[in-house]
């Protein structure tokens, strides 16, 4: 079996308890092949030289971890500037928030070149290389230019927007051409794959030469949809441990007479938080029986606070929650409990299980793993209901959820009301079907499917 080499923007230590399903699943595969994980250490060197960074290689059991520091200038241009200020908003269909006139592209190229230069000497001829996400799109092209002939796969964790949106990025042709340096390109959903197909046919006169195979720029690339999943068994095991059980019991005691709704997100404008809060406001107005009865627990973890659009969304959310609590709240009931923090992973399953309804309503999301975690955490005899945005990649799989258009505030409020009133038998039937899907397409399926496909191309 070939050795697996994983490259991602941030290096995660698969042994740390905070590691999510992805780090754990990749960690397992890395362990079984004696693999290498390469990425940024998270450290920013104040007065370092652009395009340079210290590499540290250490052994974590059978897995080699190779981490590189970035200097301030590279971090600002590559990570904050281009990846999170240009690619993230455009790929989430938000041209209005993209800093398209920026000169960050050169920093993005410089850091990808740096990654390639540092990774190249660590590679063996037979390695299977798996590169992750929008930070590193040009990495394979950089490696190829240095003579790397290994099989290289790429997985995009975020959506790929339609051609007309992508084409607003001044360097879109260069960016999309870079995907043809890979052997395999994986997307979260069929919708993303279709956008890729339209783009390359329209902009690069690509030909389809077989199932999912595209030829353009003198190269052939295999493309496919590989929807990511969670580690269901691991998450359910967490749910049986005492931290989750305590969280469940404390939450149910604290809100003993209430119906509970939950939202768990990074505080990001793609997650549709203001729209969700407005829909909850509409629920209280249109269906007043929920006043003094329903409480929304919204947890939003701090994220990318040095990017302007993120500070804006935080203020908007705080003022919306404050207004609703002021208008509807009473001494013995607050409609919204908003917490701007990360919940410890081991408490999450208990929190999900204590709630009657989950609101997963992003305006756009590659997949959204919170939706899958909520399903996995439910009590099968008395499960909660998932209200899910049709614009999350997860909606292609989780069709038995109550699918909503998050921009349609009254429509979303109506779906929430339906969720709160759903009879037990319907809740059980929907949940059983959802759980079967989440279980079948778990993170191990995703990992295995992608790597098998990558190993078989060429
Ligand atoms: P994210 O945008 O980070 O990931 P998501 O998939 O929803 O989105 O969440 C990732 C993890 O973070 C989940 O395990 C969740 O439990 C955890 N999390 C989020 N908010 C939290 C909070 N406040 N407290 C504690 N934990 C929290 C990107 C893409 C997604 C895609 C994933 C994986 O944007 O669309 O699903 O990658 O490919």
C-alpha cells in the first residue's frame, strides 16, 4: 500500500482530544500507511521573510507531522487576504463581500510555492498525496513544476459556485487551470460538480472523455462528488460518556418546561445566522403559543475576527438577539440564549440530544457537519427534528429533514412550527431514514472512497 501524504492549511494533531472527525479519520488512514501530514503550524513570525518559514518535522507514533511557520506578511496576504477575503466569500456566492481588487494573489502564490518547496524533499516516489481545501488550490501545479509525478488528489470542503460568479475573480482562469494539475478533484455535492463541469466546458472548452473525466489545458482530470461525513460511532461513544450525559441532564433540568431549539455554528456570514434569528422572531409573532414556551440556544464560535465582514456579522447578531429578548422576554423566560463561544466537543452530543429541533440554515455551505452530528446524537425512541437549508451540501443527502430556503423568513418560521408540532411517529420515521444515511456515508466511507478513486486513476 502506498504511503498517504495529507496536506492542509492547518496541521491538526490526530492524537489531541479536540480533533474532530476529519482529523481522526485522516489520522487513522495515516497511521495505517505510516503517513505524513504537512501544514501550517498556526504560528505567525512577526519579522520573518516572505516566502520563507521554518519547517519542523516530528514523529507522532507511526505518523510524521511536518509543520511550517508563516511570516506576518505571508499570513496576511495568503490566509487572511486571499483565502479568507477573496476565495471564501466568492465560493459562498458573496461577491459583495469579496475584496476583489486586492493584491493578495501574489502572497497566495508565494505561500503555495513555499509549501511545495518544503514538501518536495519529504516525498517518496510512490506516495499518494491528498491536498485539502481552497487555501491550496495551486499546490499540485507548484509540485508538478518541481518534477513531482505522484498521484495527487484535491478535495474542496467549501462549495464551488457557478461559472458567472467564479468568473468575477480576476485570476479565475489561472485558479481553475490549476485544478488540472491534479489526478482527482473531489467536491462535496453533485451541485458543485455540475458547476465545475459547466465552468470548464464554457471557459476552457473542456471535453468530457468518460464518466467524470475532463480534458483541457493538455491535461486530464477526474472529478467527482464525495460528500464528507462524520465518525458516527465515535460521536455516539462521546454521547454516552459522562460529560455529554451531564450536559443533557443539566440542560433538560434547566429548561424543564420549554421546547428547545439549537443552532451551533462558527460565527460566519455563510451560516445565515441573522436570517435564522429573524425566522425565530417570526415564529414567536405568527405562532404566539411559542411565547413563554420555546427557547433558542444559539452557540456561535469566534472565527476569523481579523476579517472585517466577521466583526460586522457579530454586531448584527448581538443587536438582533438583544431586540428579540427585549421585545418578547420576560422575567422567567428569554426567547434566545446566545453564546459567543466554542462548546467543548465532548458536551456537544448531550446538548444536541436535549433539544427538540436543530436549525441548520446556512445561506451556503459545502456540507455542514452539525446537521449530521445532530442526527447521530438523537434518542431513537424520541428524536428531535432537523430543519435544514436547501443550500447546504448536506441537503442532497438528508432529504428527510425539513428543507427550507433560509432567505424565506416566513417559510422558515412555518417549517420550525411544523418541526415543533411533528407527531412522534413522523419524527421517528424521518430520523431513522436520516440516521441510516449519516451512518452509511460516514467519514470512513468518504476517506476510503476518495483514496480508492485516487489510487485507481491514470
Ligand atoms: P465549517 O464551516 O467549519 O467547515 P461545519 O461542517 O458546520 O462547518 O462544522 C465543522 C465542525 O465544527 C463540526 O464538527 C461542529 O460541531 C464544530 N462546531 C461548529 N461550531 C461550533 C461551536 N460553536 N462550538 C463547538 N463546535 C462547533 C467546512 C465547510 C463545511 C464542511 C466542513 C467539512 O464550510 O461545509 O462541512 O468544512 O468538510
